[in-house]
C-alpha cells in the first residue's frame, strides 16, 4: 500500500519545490493560447462534434500540436485511442399523449417533453405503461435513502425529480444540503432506473436544481445521442429516457389529482412512498443507429524516477457540432467549452517540455464525447494505457470565462481530497485565494471529465479563475456568470472575439496549474481522500 503523507506537514517543502523546474516565463504565452482557441473554435471546425469532419480536423490539430511539442504518443505509437461508439436518433411524433382517468393529456415534443430511446433496437413499442412518481429516483445506502424500497418498477415508467433532497430543504444533514451529489445528476437517475429494471425514466426539469435552462435539457428529441458501443444497448430494460418541463409536470399531476408542490415536498422525506399516478403512456418509436469510432487524443512525458506513477491533465475536445439555428447561426463553436481548455492544457505541456524531465510521468488527455456523457474519459479510465491505480491526480479544466484576470481560484467539488490544500498553497503564492463554487447545486463536479477518474479512485482538481474578476469585483462577475449560463453556454454564441475577450486570466490559470502539477510530479507526496467524500471507498 502506498504511503500517504500529510500535505500540511509538507507545505514548507511544497513552497520551495525543485527550483530547476520553475516555469520558463516564455513557455506559457498569450499568443499561443489565443492561436489554439481561434483555430479550434473556428467555423471550419463545424462545432467539433464526434463522427463529423469537425472531429477529424480538431483531433488532427491536437495530435500535431502534441507532436510539435515533443510529447510521446500515449497509445503505443499513436496519439489516438479508438473509442467505439454508437449514435442513436430516436424519431418522435409531434406530440405525446398520456392516458388519464379523465381523458388524455397532450404534450408537445420539444416544448413540453423531450424523449429518446437508449437502445440499438430499430423499433420500440410501449403499450399502456403505468406512470409512477418515484420521488428522486435515488438508492443511496450510505445516506439511508431508497426511493425504490418495497416497489417493483419493472414495466413501469418512473417520473422523478432532478437533483437530490438536500437541495430542496437546504438541509446539510440530507446528502450534502444545497450542493448536488452524484445522486442528483440526470445520468445517475437513468443508470439507477436501468439497474432497477424500470421501463422508462422521465425527469422533471427545473432551471435551478438542474443548473441549466430547458433549452439545454430539452434539446435531445429527434437528435443523435452518443453512447459507448456495447451489447447492453441491444436489450436494455429502460427503453425510454426523457425530461418533462415543470409546467407540463404540474399539469400531469394536477390531472391525476395531485399538487406538484405537495408531492414534491413529500418526496423530500425518507418515509416517502411512490405514488401511482393512474396514468399510462403508449408510444411507438423508431431508432436510426450509426456505429462509428471516435478518438481520444493523448500524449505524455515519461517520468525519470517513477515513470509508472503519473498525473493526468484533461480537457475535452468535443462540442455540439452544427445544430438548431439561433439568431441565424447554427455552428456551436465551443470557444469557452472547450477550445480554451485545450489551449490551457497544451500551454502547460509546452512548459513541462521546456523544464527538466519530471520524476513522475504526465499525461495530457483530450477525450471525446464529454458532452454526451463523459464517454471518452470513461473509456480511457477503463482502457488506460498506464496502470490507473498508479494515478496520483487528475487536473481537469472546462468552461472558461474570457473576462481577464481573476483574484480567485474557484474550486468545484471542494473537500474531497487534500489536493485542495496543495492548490491553496500555490494560489496564495500568486496572491489569489480559494473560493467555493457559487452554484454547487448545478453539480458541475459530476458533469466533466474528472468524474470517471474519481469513480476509479483517483482524486481530482476541477478549478479555475471564475467568481472574482480583478477589475469588475465579485458582484459584477457573478452577474456575468449568470449571463454566460443563460446566453452563451451550449449556444452558437460561444465564440471567441479578440476585440472583446481577454485571455490573461486563462494564461494565469495555466501558470498556476503548471505549478500544481510540478509539485505533484516532483515531490514525494500522494493525494489523499477525505473520509467525507462519496468517492472515499
């Protein structure tokens, strides 16, 4: 068993770490970062969707940059890892009718409800499937919570709330209170519905607890959805996934004789019992299936003394491609999400290549299919070309604000490991302070590529300058963050404008996280879980 050292005892060592590996001031430059962003978010990249010419162009560019920097290919003699994937497009009618005792409730696809079928079967027929309100759809033994107890959901469509009970009651004794846990994520709810054998799972969308507007959640109807290809997709139990708007859910519950607010309140109690809505859904669906291979891209620097131990920098390359036009623009360029993070990662790689060879190895990974469900990073972790049990840490970067310099380093997922202490030390050396995620209810810690590493037992950092722009102050910065999530995130407006946008904060972050990584690969310390983390075991 690896020896665990206390970061607190090692802080003096960390502050004076390996002077020969101090950052070359020319290694991380504004010009390099800007060039990478402009290339990767250009219209010619067509939004960098997997399976498209955008993937071919983006992954070729990243490969060439890694090669030019002198990184070794991470997968034998290649920088590419094939990720077998399948694209499934479920074709829906214009409206979906729910049969009730009092007649029927018609829901408009896209406006009221969004549905898809996660199976490679060409036809899916659902006949008079009962609808069951199942609270939050959570089975969490460590929290003493099980919405599935004493109920058989086989053959039924469960309707569940987004997030977890702590959010609604602001009770820190329930899960983690206002901060979302993995149990609150939509992906978990669909996974648990499958494990429990439910026929379908529909999540009630609300902007606050979901962390994004209906335009994001409700955009999957009649659109291709990616999965890692596996035989499990041929015969899943849960053949219907989806979202329903709060307004449509209120209509549904009202027509079934229930108050939405009342049964939502009931669902926040451990004593909650599932409610049969006495409603059924019948639906005939057809799926178009396309199998293909997407690419993870990775290069590495081999450590000089402990090459089998390593850290991983991650920044996904994929975005949403060409989609529904908004204000006449249909290319979802993804400049902040996530061309900027790739530029960040490549600049850190350049800095390490210009320094002395590190003692431990460093992997620079740009995975595919983050937007579809973290599938590229999940595949990498399961098919890692290195021994994943020797991974010291993952440092992930995602969703960058082009506002200039920041005084803060906002940590999403603070408190899971002693990596927070290391980050605090390095931030302080740069006259920056640690801030907590202002919107922990969004569950961003479970929405980016650190999650598969966390689930594999690898502590991770997900942080950036975010909440306190140096000239604007906190209040104005938080206003701009809100505007970003409402008007830029996952929209064609996520573009880089050199006349408007400032990247010096991104450059600062690259310097900061180079130095964090430098300590991790050159000082004899290991990351250590906090016992309060759900990933501790």
